[in-house]
């Protein structure tokens, strides 16, 4: 029926007009199609200048210098600017924090386009702890929009998406496997071949990371995964929702390398800044 689609679209618009969606974060009605309004989306704390190895925000002094843009729109570069550029290290070196430069992590790259605070923390908590699995596509979309703007190479470097496994009793309590759903949703944005694979398993029962102190998290996460040998020779992308200390991601990456993975990247929605970091 040629009129079916316009009729459905019109009916949907009437329903939305009669019953406008309410933003999950500010609880105001809005006209958008997402579960959060545009104003709240604009407040999501970005992580635009981060170490490409661990995704921690870089200190101001480590960030790459960009020339000042004047009102004429032209970029005016002085001799002093070029002199500074010559004496600086390359951009790829600059985008790595000092700890990662001194002790390179096992993963080749970590992408975390948001900082775990404010609106994104509220959104992730609603998603995980108040049973809102339907927010998964929104989180994947936010990740894709933010991270591929930051790192276009990510969209061109597919690998096998391997979610950090959720322990069965936490999954039972939560009602869904959040990292598996997130990896599936990311695969809609970045079709990866052969897609999402549950090739990481928990080796032992772990206490929920969010209940532990920083020191406890580091020891709790170590050596708690085993990876399938099926990933041998492949590029693997480990998927998690949040990186707090990096211990879980590092343990997962190490298990993948031990199983023969050619390389391991980590994609997560948000990164908890290091203690004492103000931004
Ligand atoms: Zn809102
Ligand atoms: Zn780093």
C-alpha cells in the first residue's frame, strides 16, 4: 500500500504531539527522537584530549599546540610558532601520557569519548542499575558520534568486537548483559567482521568493581579472564561501558594477547579521570 508509510508517520507525529517524550535526565518534555533532550546531550562531559593508550585526559601542558585563529578566519603562524613545533615531539607521541610512555599498556589504543561524571554518569547508571536496556542504542550512537569525530581512524579499523563478560549473577540481578548489548549496538554503527563474539570469559567470581576502592579494583581485576584461542591472529576490540582504573581493560587485553590476538584496542563510553584531576 503506497499510503501506509505516510499514514503511519502522520499517526506517530500525532501520538508524539499528544504525548511528547520526556527527557530521562531533566524530565522536561522535548521534541527530539532520542531519550534525552538536545540540551542535556550538550552537557555530556567530553573527553576530547586524552591519551590514546589509556584515554585519561592529558594534562594541559601535554596537549598539542594549535595556532590561534583570528577573526579574519586565517591561521596566523609566527616564526616562534614554527620554532616551537620543530622542537616538539610528534603528535602521536604527544597524545600519550607520561605513565603510558614509560610503561606502555598492552592495548594499542583506548577510545573513551566521555568522562564518567555528570550527565553521562547519570545516563549510564539509569541504563545499568534501573533496567533500561533500551538506552543501549543511544549510548552506542553517542560513542560513535563523539569518538569517530575524535578519531576517524576508528571507523576504518574494524576488528572483532569482544565485550567484557558480565558475571551471570550480576546479569541475573540486572536483567540484561549490558556489555554484550553495547557491543551489538556498536556493531550497527561499525559493521565489524566477524562481528561480536563472546570470546572472553570470567575465570572466577569477582566483586563488582564499582563497590571497591581504587587499590582493591586493581587487584580484583588482575588475571580474571580467559580468552578463546579462536581470536588468534585477529585484531580485537574489547568493549566495556566504563573504564575506572584501567585494570579490567588491561587484564582483558592481556588475556586476548595470551590467546594469540594480533592486537587489542579498547572501546568504552566513559573514562573515570584519575584522582585529583580537575577536568
Ligand atoms: Zn534533558
Ligand atoms: Zn595514558
